[in-house]
């Protein structure tokens, strides 16, 4: 009986260590709600420069890796920023294409989906130990998504 419990105890201990390590990695990820520039959000939304934007914080998990998100809405326009450990792989909707574009951060990827009802533009990149995704719905221009991604790249 004791021989059977020892392997179980080892598995439980490893699981606790892995869980603690994952929580520590997420704790070291900055909060996108506080890092993202209000001025850049206003430019992307086409709002006046004195408009205050309050993001809604959240979390995302993909392929077993957790990240922090923040979403802003202005009228019909939406922007979401995700910060996560570098091993994070975002889920991609069917129909999403990867494109090249001038002005992307180093090692950046431009993701575009133009299907009706699912139109968005996103930029993803990894810098050091951190992953970042800037996502904008159909109301946000590609140029604004890239500009916001470049600004966040500089801050990480």
C-alpha cells in the first residue's frame, strides 16, 4: 500500500510545483489595462484626446498557457490586448490569414479575418519572455492595430 502511495505523492507534488510555477509566470506578466496608452486608444477609436478609456480586465487560456487580457469598447469599436508568457499560442478562427505589413514589431505577425461576422485585424509578437496580441474588430483600422502593437512592443 505504501509503495502505491509514494508515486501518487510524487505526482501530486509535481502538479503543485507546476501549478505554482504557472501562477508565478502569470503574476510576472504586466496588466494590459495599465500598460496600454489612453492616447493611442483614443486615436484608434477616433475619440477626442480627453476621452477616458476604462478597460475590462480578464484572462485567456490557450494550449494550457494563461494570459491577461484587457478589452476596451467605444461605440461599436473594440480593442483587446493580451499579455502572456512567451509560450502562449492564441486560438485562431477558421479563415484567419497571416499577412505581412510594413511597420510590424520585430518577429510580428499580422492576422486578418475578413469573413462577415468575424472581421478583425490582430498583431502578435513575442519579446523576451512575453507574448502580446493586439486585436481590433472591423471598426479599428489595420494601421491603428499596428501602431498600438509597436507602442506596446516598446514598453515590454
